C-alpha cells in the first residue's frame, strides 16, 4: 500500500497500467491527509511488517495509547500495529482515538483508522482493495486536484475573461465528468479545485481547456499550476508563476 503520488501528479500511463491490473477493487482514500504523514505511516508499516499483535496484546496496546505516557514515536508504532489487526474492536478504538488525538498525531491516527477500516472490510469480504492515496484525497472514483491559471499579461482577469473561464471550465466538466468544487478569481490568478475521474489525464484536459478559452483573446498563459499533493499557499502559487513566466536568458 503506497501513495501513487509523491511530487505533483502521478504519471497517467503508469496509473492506467496499474488500474488495468486491479480493475475490480480499487479504493481512493477520500480524506485530505498530508502526503508526508502517509509516507511516514507506510514506511513504518514496511519496517514493522505488522500482521497484527496477538489478541491478548491488543487491549494492552489500546490502554498504553490512551494512557498518554508514550512518546510520539512509540504511539505511532502502536497505532500501526493496531491498524493491521483486521479487528472491528481496534477499528472502533482508532475511530474514536483520532478525534481526540493531539494535533501532532491527529493525521497519523486518522490514516491508521482508514487503513484499519479497509483491513476490516478485507477480512469480511476476502477481497483486499488496492489503494490510491494522494494528499488531497478524493471522492468515489475521482481524485481531488487544485489548478491555478495565470493571465497572459500584467494584471488580472477582467469580468468578461472570468466569465469565459467559468463557462469553458463548466463545459470541460460536462465533457470529462469532472465535479467542480471551487473556482475563485484572485488578482494574480484563477484558482480551481475539482474532483476528476481517475481515468482522466488532467494535464491533457487542462491544456485543451486553456486552448479553448484562448479562442476568445489569447488571455491565459499556457503554463499552469496543478497538484493533488497538498493545498498550496498563495505564496507558493505566486513563486511558481514567477518561475514559469520569467524570461530565460
């Protein structure tokens, strides 16, 4: 179980190859959880190779976690152990614990709870899923992405240009079954958040969307920001814009 996305976007062909080998039981983790937390959990799981502690140890582990006397590293170790038991009682414990966990452990405990739920379902059905996990999560068969597009001039998009962008993006959504969650127009860029079917290559779609919008005046810069790893800050997007729009000497 390993995140398919470690930088900005998974290679779409690799993703399609993966799906072709696991067509019937692929699960997208819907929660928004830091990719760094997920990687820390998975690396620890790989190191421990947990198959679940013996039943008589599980109660002791739960008591140790709730006792609050463990270090953060020790607590993470025990959470990984419980996540892989496949026991409903441990899933219920993790479900409650992650809501009360400290801010430092909350996302780690939440991811442990998700893994535990999937392990329980696997035990009940005998059909373990293959997981696709990104920092921004998803819903159903869609992954969540954030995109920023930039004016092809100094300044901001006009009201007319903003309407063109909104209309063209709505049409793009209908064509590719993309669920739009948010579109905002800031001074320096337009911010789009959307849920995109896992089978859709969003890079290709983004280029076509910009090309269609530019039929009304070539007002969008061809380079764009696109990620499914984490919610970018305003400053991160501006730094990206500066990097791609600076003339190369």
